[in-house]
């Protein structure tokens, strides 16, 4: 109910504003954006790259359609004070829901400080959102979470460093809004073993996110620069539901009953979500020995050579961690997303290219042991990425919030809220170009081998190959119009064989004539 009131209040405050394509010159007018899209195909699912990394506004079901409308008021990053707001609404057929409030938010900026309230699509800080397979903590694969976020959202220079050193970061608190979907979709008899019996789902989850990034280098004076970032997130609070064996006093027979356990949400719990600490006596035994809530995140490193002649090459690495076992160097950093990105501005046929290796087989190792009074030994291996024995895992509305190649629970035929394919090795290639001023294209191809998880290993290695080929047409005579035609296919034993096509037509324009800068 609180989230519903927040959505209504933001919608009223923003006067039905929603985002569209960025303008070359900032203005005080409001842009509108409308889009209609449909996908058709055959096989087991909608092809993987036709539904992944679309901020949850897509369907894994084949033969679907969507209508999206809205408007947007931009922040002016060049002004000392500026504000923005947006509402982005969609209705869909054969999606997880019919009505989807994709983005509803308001934001404000003063100097380098920012604040935002609501739901907003926020790209990852490191990877190329068009061509990458996806970042490890936030990939843009799932629907945004309603939240309050404050911080320095864009790099701000340190005083006295002459542009050679900059910082950005944020702190955010929010709440998941997928209660109704969870209760309708999850099969309580298919849950993975948990602390309180057979784990089913957790409702009213709370969310905390924080990050800090440092940049060293000045492209205007020397082409080499580097970035170092740390991003952390926590799921906490809410009420967990689980199946427990209960003896019927009348019949004497054992029956399974759905019971609940409420997690702490007092002020100290919100502080522990920000600064990871072990749980108290009112939390589970596992949280008392580790940290309270589902705690995860990633380190990011990158080096970029931005040549004055226009071309650029960048290498990057993201290291993922669950709880604290891989936060530092307690165990070797084998897992991670290894990437290379290049920009070739004078080549219209291939203007950008990304190559990535995603390796998640290690997960600290296959052994786990919490110390006990009789054996005071701690082995914090078997991390089980994106999963948690109490919470719903790192997902929203069934779509994984991290890299989508760790296949999301929405694909599970048994409707279990569990990531079954997190130990994998994947090879990914993406590239795009603009052969003519009116036509652009994009290609993504991914091959992976998956070993399942340590808790649920596959008998045989499961393989998958996914392909996307996409063409965009924005005719010069029809200003603001754009048409997109996409083809996708999947093959292999992991998510099955699928093929299909998607088409979308969009129109972007102004509700009022834009004001150009003087």
C-alpha cells in the first residue's frame, strides 16, 4: 500500500513525464516517447537476447506484445541547480504482468550532489550496456527497484587535482514491489532447502545499495586513465515463508504447513544493511555466524586508452563476492567478468566492439563449514552466487539483477525461486555500427558451459548458444520515428532451443518547442 501511494504521488508530481532519447541541447520542455513492440517465434522460450538486459521490460514467453508511453524532464548537468522527473508506463500481453509502471521518479541536483526518489533505469558504471553480456551486480536485466538514492552520481573532480582525480558514489534504500507476483508464481513445494525447512519465498523485502568509484587520469592531457570501484548491496527485512513438518494432534500424522518468520526491520537492521554485521538473537543461526541479510557486490577495475585521434580501447575486470568470503583476498580471485571494449569512430561498419569472458566456476571452492563450540574452524567457501537460503535471491520479478547468463529463476519449470546455473564459463562477443546515417545494427553472440551449482550439480555439462541480430532504421524524413527489427535464436541443453523475431516502432517528440541555449 505504501509503494502504491508513493507511485501515485510521484506520478502526480511529475505530471506524466517519461524518458526518451537524449537531446543534443538541454531545454526546459517535456519530451514524449511512445513505443509499440511485439515478438514472435517458436521453441521453448522467447530467444534469450530478445528478453535479457531490458530492465525487466521484456518477456521470456514467446509471442508477446507491449505498448509503452510517457514523457520526461531532463536534468541539466551543466547548471548548478536542476531537477528532473519521469513516468514510464507500459501495458503488455504474455508478460509477467499486464500493467507495468516501469519508471516513476523525481530527482534533483545541486552542484555535484544528487538525490532521486522512485524507480529509474540506471545503467552499470563499468560495462557497455548495448554490447556487454551484463555487469555482475546490476546488469539492467531486471525491473528497477523503488528507492531513495543520494550521492554524487557523476564524476566530480577533487579540489586541487586539476582534473586528474575524480570520485562518484551513492547510498540507496528501497523496497521490492513483487509481493503479488511472488505469491502467484512461486511453487512452495519446489523450494531449495533452507534454515526453516523448505524455503518458499520472502515478502516485503527491503533493499540497500552503496557504491564508490575513483577515476585517475585526464583525457585532455594524457590518453591513459583508470577506474577503481566497489559496489555492495543487501536484501534484508521482510517475512519468510517456508514449509515445516507439523504433527496433527487429532490424527497423529505429520503434515507440511506453510509457516512464516519475520526478520528484523528496526533501526539497527537498517544500519547493518549498510555496514555488514552479524545478526542478533532474533535472526537465523546462519546470519548470527555470518552477516545479517543477503549481502553481495563486486569490485571493478578498468584501464582506458582514449586516443586523441578518436579511437579508444579499454580493458576491465569485475570481481563478484557473496557475504565476506571473497570481499578481500581470503580466497583466490579466479571468478569474474573479464572484458575488452574498443571504439572505432571512423569505421561505419564496426564502430564499437566488446569481447568478454565470464568465469564463475570457483565460487571460493566447494566446501563450507561454520565454526561450532566443538570445532572452532571456519571455511567460507561454496558461495552459491545470487542465491540465498532465506531470501529470494538476487532477482526482481523472477529476472536476475546481475549478469543474465546465470539463468534467472523465471526460466524454472518447477517455479522455484532459485538460480540453478551459476557455475559456468561463458564467451561473449558484441559489436555494432552505422553503415548509413539512417541505419544502425547490433550483433551479440554468447556461448557457455554450465555445471549447475555446488548444491545442485548437473549430471552432464549443459551448454547454450544465444544470438541476436538487430537493425534500427530512423528515417530522416520522419523525424523522431525509429523502427527496430531483431532476430534471435538459442540452442543447447540449458534453456532449450528457441528462435524468433521482434519488431518495434517508436516516436519521440516534444510536448512544447524546445528552448535552445543562448
